[in-house]
C-alpha cells in the first residue's frame, strides 16, 4: 500500500469528502421538501419573495458591519502612521 492509498483510506477521496460535507444540507432540503410541495404557485411566489427579502436584510447587515470595520481600520492606521 502506497502513501496515496493510505491517505485515501484515512481521509477518503475528494468525492467522499464532498459528499460528507453536503449531506447535512441535502437532509435539510429533503425534510422541508414536502411542505414546499404542498404550496400553491401563488404561495410559492410569496415564499420566494420572503426568502429574497431575508437575504437582502442579511446582506445589508453584513455590509454595514463591513463598513464599520473598514472605518475602524482606516482610523487605526491613520493614527498609527501619522502619530
């Protein structure tokens, strides 16, 4: 048994690692799927709009945090190099 075979047995190959990583997400989707399948087209459109809004809200919060961090770093470096 060579080194590569040993490492593959120990850690698995790339497809096995990928599968292990995505399996929890697939399981969550499978659990939610029956409730989504029951929705009418209008309800599904409304749910889609709701999810889009949640994503936009999350992204806006993250952008605000990033803006604050950039401001803090800018002030820190201005004080450090100008002092």
